[in-house]
């Protein structure tokens, strides 16, 4: 049992002003594995005061000082790498091998990328008679999710440090263990007191206090579109900058000039990755109408081949959903899809056989889906894929763009000209062609209700900078 009830404020581990214990569960076993305390507005005030005081010095630190700091943070992260992977596996159910190879790797990747960009970033330039200066925005509030916990912490904290900002982090109360390890890493690295602060809490308590706080200059949030809307409203009274990375319902257009079996199989695997708990998961697969049933059969075979198991088991498999409420939400969406007329080609309601304990869900394929069904429009955040037929390239693009979201899109084609033509017309912040990876140096973010601003690499620096023109 891990006792993680303290907060990290002003370079020290401190007790909450008012104790408010909250149990942390392992979703593979449904057993309590730790306890945190949910903070309050008073705890936020204390952390913000520390960050505001630290900004007076850290905001004017040199590039060289911040390079040295990030180098220490990267080393400290690598020293606790296995501890980080274990924490992620236990708190949100990522299989231990996946937690080590993918989840924990993102933390090191973002820190290393921010470090490399900091060495080359242009903080000052000349335009006409003006010197254009990029300066740190100030105190930042970070509200991060449970699905890729250290990814979203590191891709906010690393560029904030690189640009000279100070910060207050509220990680997800559902998966807080990795944030605690990360705070130990920051302490190990000797981050100056008050530059980095961490408070556990829920959205109505700590989250709303951060969003509305007059002494916080910007808020960066990753999570649902509903919560992002609430944060924007709470931040409006203080006219602070708000950066949002929200939901998605990403299309995967498979054209007839590619290897259908390979493309469909890979599309299923990418959708099921992380149990479908990724905002950029390719959850709508668009198939040529004349090959639709063939694709459905391939997708069903691929989904039935996906192994499901507990998070402490080694090997290639997917784990449980993160919590009972989330499991019930996903099950409800599966039932609703059936009620609306979607055909279950693989999986369906209920848990996989032999996994009655834990929040496990069957990898599920839905056929006979049109783009107006709930299952095609709302984010499931589970291992559920819909297959939608199209009759022409034009219709495929129309269906792909017919969504309130615009985070990611995927295109599979052997025609380079078609790839160029189609990718330019897709209303999404990230488009991946024929399985190309999205690298840490590329911008991460979307159009429409998928949010605003961009994270990762040099693009992630901009949200933490103010632009000043000095005319002489």
C-alpha cells in the first residue's frame, strides 16, 4: 500500500491543509494499492504563491541554466525509469511490457526533445526596427489525464521548464502514482524550489481552483471536450491563456489500392492499442463499399486475435479499462450501438472469459455502421472499432470530416498523389500516411472540438511564451 498523501510544494513534501483521503485502485485486480489526499483551493493558493515567487528568479534564468536543469531532469528520469513503468502499469492497467516500452518512454522522449529544441530555439529576432523577444508567460497550471499519464505531464512540464515558466500540476486522481514518481524525479534533479509544484485533487476542487486562479497566467489541459469547455469558462474571468488537447473520433481511410488485409489488421491493432484509451486512436475505419464485407471479416479476425490480460503479466496483450465507472460507460456505448442497429462482428458486451475480476472489455468490431450513429460520433475511449463503407474518394473525405472533432486522421494508399490530395483536405491536426509514426518533434493537437494550441517539440514552446516587440 503506497501512502502518497503529501503534495510537492516549494521544493518540499508537505501535508494537505485539510486531509481528504482517496483510494487508488489497480484496475486489473480491483484492489486498493495506494492512498492520496484530494487537495483544496487553499492548497492551490499555497502552490501558486510558491510558483509566483520562484518566477521572479527562474523567469530570467539563462538558456544555459535551463539546459543544465533539463539534463539533470533527464538523468533523474532514466534513473527511476523502471519505477515509473511499474507505477503506470499498476495505476491505469497498462501491461508491464507496454508500460516500459511505450508509456514510460514518452516521458524521457519529451524531456530529451525539449532539451534539444532549447539549444536551438530562437528567443530573439529582428523585424524592421523592432527586436522581437519571446519571454516566459509566467505561472502555468497543468491538469493532466490518466490514459497516458507521464506523456501528458512531461509534454507540458518539459517545455515550461525550457522556456522559464514555473508551474502547478494537478495529475489525474485516478492514476496519480506516476505523478508522485515524477515529483521525486524533479526533486532528485534539484529543480529550484517553487518552480515545479504538484497537488493531487479532483476537477471540481483543485482543477477549478487552478483554472480560475488570478495568479496563474495560463492553463494547459488534456482530457475530455466537456471538461475543456468548463475550464475555458472558468479561466475567462481572468483572461488567461488556455491550451486544450481534447477528444477525437479519428478516421482511418483505407483505399482500394493498398493491401487490404495488412491495412485493416494494422488499423485494428492501432485502435486496440492502450485498450483504445487514446484520444488519437483510429476508431472509424472507412472501407471501399465493394470490399466492405471482406474488410469486416479481416477486422473480426484481427480483433479476435488480440489478447487480453492482467497488467503484471509480461507479453503482448491489452489490459483493463482504467476504472469501474469508465468500464460501465464503455459497456453502455456498446449496448447503445447494438440498439441502434450496428452489427457485432467481434467482441460485444461483457468481459472476456476468465477475466471476471478487473475492468476488462472484449475487443469489439462493429459493422453496418453509418456516420450518424452514436458509436460513430462519440468518443468511446475503449477497444471498439466501427467500420463504415464509402463509394468514392470524395465521399470518404466527407465522412472523415463529418465529426465535431479534428485531432488525427489516417490514410492508407499506394498512390502518392492521392495521399497528398487527401491529406490536404482532411480537417485534422495530425495525419499519418501508411503507418508513419508521429515523432516527438512533430506538433500534437487538433482542429475544432479537439482543442487549440499545439504540444510537442518546438511547437510546444509557443503556448508558454509571450511575444514582445521592442522598437528602436
